[in-house]
């Protein structure tokens, strides 16, 4: 578990406003300097300078998010997954928020428990470990032990929300909007602000759901009841030990992806786990029409008995019933068909002419579509051969993004989940059967 300062999340409006003002000023100055230098560079050095500039902007943003902490870190994490919104260099910097946490001390833990249950955790469990074994941007997880029948014991995972998290959502979203607007209006690094604003609205909606642990308990129980796939586990919920800011589940022993790979599993084991992950995603998409929409590898456990455990159901998305049927049209590389699909789904402006779409928009998405559909061409695919995600020049992407009207909600959550799956399969280096499972 990574740790940073134990200071409180800076909730005072003045201190947060100062951080915001300094950050926007730094971004403006950095971009002005970038433009003045770029004018004297040749094309090759100009492109290198652009990439460095993106990285510098990302570092300014992540430094601000790290100062703000709380939900700001979670917002940074979510923004790092918006592949169509932010350049890769900025997303790479923001993704660092995923591993930075602010540990709760014993006094704060007792304060949360007193508020939720009017009891200290030590009085509710046979054993309670006040040192967290895992942590994230909104809370941290502790081990506890309860006694069950026949004098046996059961280990639980107790997730406790950081104090002040709920209170900072509104102010943090306002701060992020200010920062994103300054980048969008003052630079060519982002799409139009109205597009960004719609995405930030959805991030805000997701955050409101994720800080309600009672809702997460319901989501977890729903998946436990519905996700009837061999070798896939969902932890049991212990409602008597759960509340709005505390969530108690069965503790499942397992390793996250990187530690599991560090044990050097053979190719057969990699293939098996990859096939389970792929089947799990397709079952959610086509049978349940509900996605576990936080694809972070920290939410997947590889168990010693060959099972996979799915944990952390704070972000769950219910798809429109007809969405999976649209995937063939969304994955097409036929410009006319894709144009019509994007028009029907209101992804691009209704006034956009097809010829402009074909010249300015389609070339930006064509390589991405080829990359995304590569595993489904022959029915079996070795993900160790899958290349890195293609990238286009910033100027070409910026020119295309001006035609975007909105990112459809189902599409946003599908992309997050699907890209998360592809990245895990690529890291596993798994060879799996993909025939007839994703596309209709």
C-alpha cells in the first residue's frame, strides 16, 4: 500500500480555490511558452515538443489533484480512462492517482464507526486489524474476523470511507471543471468544453453512486445472484456490519494481476484466466446487459484454486437493452455505415456532412477500430501479439473532436470496460477463443 501525508483533505474553500487558481495560471503560462517556442521548431521537433508539453500539463494537473486529494484523486483516475477525451501523455500522468492514498489513522476509523454504528470496531468483531491492507482514492480496506457456527471463524474485508469524501464531491467537480475549461478554451489539447462538460456530468453521477456503500452492497448482491458462471466468484455481503460509509464483505484470498504474473504462471494458466475474463465480460454484456464498469486490475483477484474473484461494485452500469446489438455497427470500418450509426446515436453533430466526416473524422477512428476488432477476425487470438493502442497526431485528433456532439452513456461505460479487458488480456499474453462471443 502506498502512503502519503496523513494531513486532512483540504476542505476549506479558500485553500482549494488557491490551488485551482495557481493550477490554471500555471497551465496558461505553460501553454503560452509552448506556443512561442513551437513557432521556431521544425516539424519533427515540433511534434516532440507537443508530446513533452502534454506531459508537462499532466504533471501540473496531477500535482493539483494530489494537493486536493479526496474525490479529486478519484476524478483524476476516471479522467485517465477517458481515451477519447485526453491525450495519452496527460492520461499517463493522471493515472498515477490510482496508486496514491491517504491512510486513515485509528482515531478516524473509530469516528466513522461511532457515526455509523454507535460502536467501536473492536466491539463488533472478534478481531479487527486497524492497519489497512489495501487502499484506493475513496476508502481503505481492513481485515476483521467474526465467529460463526461450530466455533469456526470467517475473515471479512471491511472497506471504510475516508472522512469528508462526500462533502468534497461538489467542490471538487467545480474545481475540475475550471481546470478543464482553462485547458479547453486556452489550448488545442482537449475537445470543445461542452463535450467535456457532459463527460464530467457523468463522472459526477458515478462519484455520487460510489460514495454510497449501501448502493454498492446492493450491486454486489445483485451480481452474486446473477453472475452464475463457473469459476467466477463474487464476495458475500455482511449487511449487519455495513452502512453508508462502511462495507463488510467476505474476504477472498487472491492476487492482483501484477503479483499473479510475478509468480510466472505457465501459458496454459494464462490462457485459462484470459478465457475466464473474456467470458465474464461477454456474459455481462449479452446476458445481464449490466457492466462492472470499473476495469481497474485492482478489482480482479486471481485465486489459487483457479477461480477469478470480481470485487468492488461501486461503479455498475445498466445498458440500454438494444445496445449490444449496435456493436456490429459501432465496430464497422465502412465509413458510410459508421457515419449513420454515429448520427443515430447522436455522437456527432447532426449537421456534419458525410464528406467532411469521411475526410476529417473517420481517419482518426479507423486505426482504433482496426486495433479493437483485431482479436475477432479469426476466432482465436494471441494477445501477446497485440500491438499498443494506435495514436494519431494531436492536430488531427483536435480537428476531428470539433465534430463530436456527445459521448453516449452506454458507449462511455462500454469503452471503459472493454479497453480494461483488452489491456489485461494483453498483459496476460493469453491466447483465447474469441469467436461468436462479443459481436452478434
